[in-house]
């Protein structure tokens, strides 16, 4: 009987891992430390990982391993070259979170734009009850309609965000980090124009040599003083320290981030020390993780395994 090992199942929450039992004996772990990997996978035919690193050192004794299933889109935690050497198949999953990340993009933007934190606290604190007024205009907020929304990375998620922003009445433009992405629906601009002219900038790009550190202090300083920056792409695209500095210097109106340079963020991360906390919305890499998105992901992963044993190349990296 084949052995299926799940190394960090807690990262998918309460999906039904028992469905994997149709392929053989299931061995499940919530988490796996680096020094535990080799022993846990040594007899496995199928390994599921999300963030646990699989490399030459911990794979070399896994002589029965046939298939590695990445429980995400990104697969930089897997030594792809070694998998090729060993003829170990590698699959990933993609497209499952497109509507979910778009939704989270707007959730965080609206939290900032409509000053939800301040006004929610105003009512719950009792201050509204004792104010003697039917309303409160202490913190002015603006319409999204009529604003210019700049998108960095016009892939599936970027296009979904563009479509929704368009419905809100925004003028949507985009910057292609590769210089190769063209769209007939939206105007492509260079980075300087995006930074200087957009009221809202949202990042949905992959991490590569063109995007790493793209939003540093120099580039953030070019943004409009009333602009908002949203990062739903990859953490290292934004330099944490530089953005924190820009927020406290009030160079931009605010920022919303779901991804960070290091995850989980260390206790000394500069965002945790920002003085202007009302200008910052931070969530712990959850933009992808609605109940429905995780169910779509797991369903796709199961189908990847079925396809592998049918001899079909589905979502194959190797």
C-alpha cells in the first residue's frame, strides 16, 4: 500500500484530508520542522507540502517517492532540479483563489478608504451616544469612483481586480513588470506614471528579478500624498522598512498588506512600530484562504493525483 504523507496540513485548515485515503495509507502532520522531514517522508510515495522545504538532503533517502504535491501555486520550497534528476513528479494548484484575493483587495482598501476602524470604534466606545449629533465628520473619506487605479501584475487576479475597480467607476491602468504583458482593455503605463498619477496602486505580481524590492523608499516617495498602496502579491516586492518609514512620514495616505518580506513577521518588524497605525491595514497572508478557495484548492490537488496515476500531465511542474 502506498503511503501518503501530509507535512503541514494545518496550512489548509479543515479540508477533508481523509479523501487522500483512496490512494493508500494516510500519515498526517499539522506541522513539520526541517529536522523532521527526511524521517517522515522516507517511505512515502506521495508527499503534500505547502511551505515545508523539500531539497536534495531530505529527499535523497525517499526511495519510494513518486509524486510531490505542492498545496499552493508557488513551488520555490521544492528543489525542482533534484526532482527532475530523480524523476519525481511535482504538481501545483493555480487559479483557486482569484476571486478570493480580489475580494480581500477591496476589503482592505475599503477599510482604509472609509476609515472603518475609526468610525467603528467611535460607535462602540460610546462616543457616538454622547455626541449629540446624528453623524460624525472627524475623518473625511473619499469615493473610489473617479479615482485612477494602477495595477502591478495584470494576470488572472490583476484582471479580476481591474474588472471590479472598473465597476466602481475607476480609471484602470496597469504596469507590466516584464514589459511583455499587453491588454486591449486597459491602458499600459510606465512605472513612473503609475507611481505619480494613481490614487490607488495594488500589487498582484509574482516575485522575480523585476519585482523584488520594486516598492522601495525612492519609488514610494514618488506616489501621490493621498495615494494608497495595496500588496496582495509577494512580500519582498515591498521593502517593509521603507514603507513603514513612508507611512510615518505621511508620504502616502495609507497601505494594506497581506504579505511580508518574512512570514510570519518577526517581533521587530517595522510595521509593528508604526506610529500612524490608522494608516496601515495588515493581515496574516489570508487573502487566498476563504473556505471556498481552500476547498477548490484541495479538489484540484486530488484531481492532480488521479491524473498522475492515469498517466496524464496535469498541473505538472516536473
